[in-house]
C-alpha cells in the first residue's frame, strides 16, 4: 500500500466522466473539490447545444429522467440516461454521469458521480467523488464535516494526510460499495472494488478489494 493507491488514476477510469480534464490536473481526489463548480461551467459550454437547460446553469440530457418532485440547483449537469427520482435534492456543484441513479430523498452537494453510479435511497453525498459504477446502499451517508469543525485529514496507515479542507467527504474508486446505513466519515477513501458492510463507520484509506466489516 502506497500513497499512489490514493491518486486519481489509481481510483478512477477517467473515460467515464465529463470531468476527466479536472482529475488529470490533480493527483488526489480531494484536490478537485474546490474546482467542481468552475469545471461544470467549463463543460457546459461544450454541451449546451445537446442538453436541455430548464434554468440557468442547469443542464439535462434529453434522455435523462427527472421526477417532477426533484429539485435541481445550479450549477449542475445531468448526463444521458440518468434517473433522478422523487424528492431528490441536487444542491448545486454536481455532475451526475451517464446511467446514474439518484434515488428518492437523496441529497447531493458539490460532488461528481462517474457514469453508472447508484445512490438509490435516502443518502447524503457531500463534497465527494463516486467512481464508475460505485454504489451506496439505502441510507448510506458520505459525511463531509468533522464534529469539531477542524480541517479534514486522510488517515493513511499511521499517517494523517492534510487536505486543507473543512468540507471533505468520501472518495469511492470504481465499483466500490458501501452497505445500507454505512457512514463514510470525512476523508474516507475506498479503492476500486472495496466494500464496506452495512452499518459500519468507515474512516481513512482502504485499498482496492478491501472488505470493511467493522
């Protein structure tokens, strides 16, 4: 296990997001967080002719399905064949990739969902990145703020890597999963295909193919 395992190119297949250029500009996923809204604005200039724009700064692919009760705040992009279900709240600074599911009463804020992500039920995802085909079980939470309001660090073995951010959630590599009602504490990083069991409280970095049971 090395710090390279936490880098963007180790966690994500960048062919599965419109924000590939953003990730190529930084080593670690938490470094992209302050730049998501600006990147959405940049991307929107190249897609605006292919996307619907029901409100300023809100871009929806014509094949996406948006429930009438969902709330979409700018800036956001909802890509092809995405499904945003009843009561979902997209607070802004959100890129939802192709074939994603944003389920009932899910709240998203300042985050990127790669293609194929499923957040189907009753979850909060703040200041986070979910890689290609990552999945959150019902009620799983990607928490983004420490209880003491201090800046978030990433636990890596016996080290703590500073992010410099007070708002910093979870980063799930491609095909990573968190079970029902799991809590991904601020600064959680799951490698590709890592799995957290239901109800666990997860912290720090867990490498690819890890299984977190407690």
